[in-house]
């Protein structure tokens, strides 16, 4: 994506719009109350608005509303208790420990609950720094309540004016993530590419795509006014997303696993480079659609892509006619399949362009189907109690946070620093349930604080006008809240000078003192978080990776069973197919994400990393080739509907089930299932190959045999590849079981 498109994409994103909303919600109360010489009251109201805004994450509006109101209740209670115990160090230390455990533990109820817990801990830490006394405790709590209600009302009001905006922005981000995935796939068509590196990038980006898809599902399928399809906009958004997921499946299809061999066979031609350029153009088209969807405007489709595909098709035909021999039949079938897939993707992108006008007629579907695509959070008390054990990652994380903050509190009591509550704040925002994210946050917090301090000093050195400083502070606030969810390091770089300017404008605090406190407290907090992350009841990825592997195998097996139904001459219900596909994609994304986290852990904790890496590769290959088989099934299932594939499918399903059983710690069968017989399948394919070779010798090019050969060979090759990958998965399962 070029820089202009990047700018437009960010300009229309929900990250910037949420940054504007939060900045306005936080600044306006302080401004209005300062006009009436009530700045301290305005700051307290802004504090409540800021804490509540932390729970205003993208999601269905009723989830956002309920989350903000629940958060507000916790804020008032925690702020009151903190002020009441602030004068008693022992009681305050006890409160800190209990609150950190409880509000970290509620993360078992999902990501929004995690945000609520962090906001509650944030108000606790800020109240430690500025405690109230006497009747001021109730007054302060009332101001926090007012600020939270103000921000909640503002957020709900803005949604009322633009109810589809957030869904459009999230869908646009999902399209952009898909475009980046296509770009990475294009790397394999460049012979100078480091394939291992490209493969790692593809796996990481696939995780991002799945996360974006899950968010869009939440927004669309859990929003009543959308799934009821009462408006054309809602129906169009649903169709856009459905088409996008279908498109992603086509992008995942693969026709050759050895790209080096393809490059070697294509040496001396431009075919691979032409394919690469076409794939990059597909990504560019998706970028345009992404920006159009986020902005609510129609995308402008040109003929550039269609012309390039037409030109490449002519080039391919000329190359094939010039170099086609009986020995190169397989190669040209593969190259034709790749080109056909690019053409299919281009046609689907053309349809996405049409949907952005919101004028296409969209046929309503049954709303009841949508419940099958989303996860319903269980809020029962049993979920919490079931996690009160050392086997739960949430329990370990909660214990880690409470012990680390208690240590930070004790250390802060002995430091003669003006803002030592920043130590607790640093620990709370850095410590995450897994080691890799905590390690990343730790580095970003330290680097961002130092870089931001340099920026802040530069601003205060060159700018002395208070009005100018105020407007600079607004820009820094906007940057902080806009980047908080996408680029934490840059958010901290904006945040540090923003904090310096606040202290300068509100309290006229000496810059040196504030800066020294900020750097010292952040360093101490980061050190405590690092030690806690490493030593306090850590849960390493190698201890739980087998669960992700088993789930990925299980979901791929279910999807494979659904896909091969077409080859048995039986119809497949669209909803059943989409649900099994979605679950396979999500399971693969979770496995890839867990493996990425494992690679960020200390070397001595990366146990069986090579075997796990094999599993990630094999499962990705399996998912891709099931997608490819599904693609061929839609075209050639009728031609290939034969009982000859039944033993093959039974063998594949059996091997996958055995592999999962081995991963789960069960005993493998003493005698593996007998290898399927390929004689009849090979005989049919061999006869077609012989007939086609005879036709070529006679100068016959476009015949029924050519079309039938492509259909039969393509499907047969996919079954063989899936069979081989399945065998590799079983071998890797046995290796992992022996090393465990």
C-alpha cells in the first residue's frame, strides 16, 4: 500500500475516530468547568471519562453500553475504597493486592471484562496519587460517576447518529488485513524471496486476518438491527463480509508446495513475475475497497486489473502452445490452475466493488443462522470458580499481577519520589497473561517513555505560549488514544510529552522533577514486571501448545468431512460448510498465534520447537489444500463423484483422528489403518494422460479430454497431497508424544 492510501486508511479507521471521541470526552469537561473556575472538579470528571473510555472497545452497541455501565460501578466503588484506606498503608496494601487479583481474574469473561478490570485498577492507582478525605471522598466519587456517565452518553449518542459506522470501519480493516495477506503470498512468486521468512510472515498475517474476521462477526452477527436486515445497508454489510470470507478461502488455496521447483521449471519465462504482479494488483484493489468501505463511499474500479489478467492469459496460452509436450502437461495444468484462481479472485473483488455502492440487490437470509458463527460468552459464576486453580492461565496471571503490584507498592513507600504511584501503573499496564506480550510491552513502554521524554523536553524548550502548549497537548492526546490499540510504542511516545504538558499546564510542576519521576518510576515498574513475568508462576506455551494442535486437527478433520461430501454425490448445506470452515480457520489462527508466542519466550522454554513448527506447517498445508479441494469440488465434483475416493477419505479421516488421540495422550492403535488403494484412481488418470498425449501428437489442442484431464488430475493431486500431509501429521504426533 502506498503512503497516500495508508494515510486515507488511517483517516477513516475506527482507531482515529475512537481517538477523537476519547479526546473530546476527556477534554471537554475540564475545559467547561475551568471556564467557571472549577478546574479541579473538571479534572475529576475527565478522570472518570478517561477510565470508562478504556472499556469502549469495538463491539455490538449493547455490549459497549453494558461494559461502560458495569465499569462505572466498579470505578465508583474502587475510588471510594482507595480514598478511605489511603491513610493506612497496611489496609491500602491489602486493598491493592485484593483488587489486582479480582480485577485480573474477571478476564475469564472475555476481552471486554479485561478492559473493565484494567480501568478499575487504573482508577485505584490514580486515587493513590491524589486521595480524598472526609466528605470529599463522596464528592470525588460523584464527579467520577458524572464523568463516566458523560462519556457513556457521548459514545451512545455518536452511535445513534452513525449506527453502521463502526461495522464499516471494522470491515474495512478486515479487508485491508486480507490485502496484506495477498501481498505476502505474492512473495512466493519472486525467486529471490527467503521462503522461510515469507512463510513466517504469512502465518503471522493469517492470525491478524482471523482476529479481524472475529471482530466483524461480533459486530455484525450480534447486532440485532443488522441481522434483522431491516435496511439495505445492513444486508450489504453482511454480504460484503460473507463474500470477503469466501474470497479469503480462495486466496488460501494452493496448487504447488515447492515454489523453487516452479521457478526452476519456469526459468527463462516471465510467467511467475507476471503472476506476482497480478497478485499485487489484487491487493491494491482490496486496499481501494477497504478505504471505500471505511469511508462509506463507493470504490472506483478501473480496467487495469482486467486488462492485466487478459494480457497474462494471452501470454500463458502462447507459452503453453509453444512449450507444451507430454512431459510438461502437469506443469501447465498447475500454471493454468493458478491463473484460474487469480481470475476467480478478481471476479470476486469486482463484486466487492459493486457492493460498496450499497445499491446492489441483496437477498435476505435466515437470521437464525448467524448464531452459529459467534461465540456466546458464559457469565456464570462457575466459569470463575473453575478457573481458581494453578491449571488456569488467568489464575496464574492474577496471582502474578497482585504479587508484583504489592512489591511495587512496598518499594514505592521507601522511595522519596513525587509520583511513585506510576510504578504501580507501569506494572498494571505491562503485565499480560503471556510472556511474549509482556516482554513486548515492557520494551515498548521503556523505549516509548525515553523517546517521548525527549520530545516533551523539545516542546517545552521551544514553545512557551500556554495556548500553543494546550493545542499541542490535544494533538498528543489524539495520537495517544488513536494508537493505543494498534501501536503501543508510538502511543507511549505521544503519551509521555502529553503527561508532561498536563503537569506543566495544570500544576506548573517543574519539568525536571516530573521527567525524573516518570523515567525512574517507569524503569522500576518495568523491572518488577519483567522479574514477575519470568519467575512468578509463569505458564509457558510448551505446556499448552498440544491443546491448540489437537483442536486444529479436529477442526480440519470436520472441515475435510464437509468438503468431501460433494465428491460422494451428496449436497452440502451452505451454513454447515461455512461454520466448519470458520472453525478450521480460527483453530489454525490460534495455533499459529501460540507458536509465535512460543518463539518470543526464553530459549530454554522453547521445548520441542522444531516439532511444533512442523505441526504449524502441516496444519497450514492441510487447511490450504482442503480449501483447494473445496475450490475444485465446486467445479469438478460431479465429474469426480466416484466411490474410488471413499477408501482415501476414510483413511485420511482415520489418520487425523488417530493423530489427535496421540496428541491428547491416548494410545495409538497397534496396527495403523491399511493404506488406501490408488489403482483405480491412477488407472483412470493414466488413461486420460495417454489419450491427451495422443491428441497432442495429432495437433489437437482444445478437446473434451483436455477439460476432463484437468478436472480429474487437479482433484486427484489434491487428495494425494492431503493424504501425504495427513501421514506427516501422524508421524509428527508420535514424535511429540515421545518427547513429552
